[in-house]
């Protein structure tokens, strides 16, 4: 009809976006405590919309509430990151298998074009959605057409790993990562689901190994354990 849809944003929506960006670009460091009164003042809003925004971020595991302590930005131990990668290996392998069966030719072309993607931090001019739009893994998982896989990987695990990279300064920019991406794309083009899954699982394992995680004997601290409560 030539009429654009009106984008209605509440104060809670604005607060959510601002806090999410501050967490994902490192302005609010992992483990830092958030005081509601101070935050409400800085954002120029009342505590009601702020609490709604905080509750939504807790739901995404970006914030955690510790009894008698308050709300903090989550802090992942190396052991927890290792657990995430163990799950990624299985789930992304499955996503690659499904992508080989379900992606369209145009989607495969777009996947190939994103093979050289490198992680970017959200900025004032780049939303979180835009920051991951061209991510190879996000495109592939979306190509699986499996809503539960997409939700678990794209809305949970990938966000947590971005936070880990902020804390550690670690980004798996391995020399052959792009070549491995292209091998996965080639298998998907051939509709070879077995090869796509095998190559993806090996790729995720190499990415994990490149981080040199200190896992042996590591016990998550109380703050990390609270993230699973």
C-alpha cells in the first residue's frame, strides 16, 4: 500500500538495546556489577523499564543475578567455554548436515561469499544483528531450517562466545579457517551431508584448540556457577 510500518519502541526496548550493545562491545566488562539506580540515572529512565530490560538480558544469559550481591555481566570460565565448544561440535555438525539437504543454491552462494568473514564488535552504528549478518556459521545454521538449532546456536552459544572473546582477547583467526569454510561449502553444494557434517565438526574442534583453553583441573568460580542456576 506504500505505507511503512511504524516501529514502536518502548523505553524498555531502548534500554535493552543500549545495554546489549554495551555488553557485547566490552563497555560493560564480564563480571562487572550493575547498580539499578546508577544505570537508570545514566539512561535517563525510571527503574521499571530498566528492570524489564535487565530481565530480558538475564533470559539471554548476558546478565546473571546473584542472591545478596545483585546483577552482573556474566563471566565464563575456560571450562565452560570448553563445554560450549563440545556442544557446538555436535550441533553445528548437525546443522551442516541439514544445510546440505535444505539450503537453496542462492543461499549456498551467499554462504561461500561469507567464508572469509571475521568477527566484528557492535558499535554505535552497527547493531548486533548487523554485526553477525555475514557470519559464516550463522548463515549455515540458518540454512538448516531447524528453529531449535538456530535458537540454541545463534541466540545463545554464539553470543556467549563473543563475550568470551571480549574478556580474553581471543579470536580464532586461524590461517586456514577460510579454506575450511570453503571445503564445507563445497560439500554442501554436492549435497554430501556426511562430508559436510564431518568437515564442520573438525573445523569447530580446530577452532577450540586454537584458543588454548585452560580446562584441566579448572573449577568454575561461584559467579560462573550461578550462570547455570
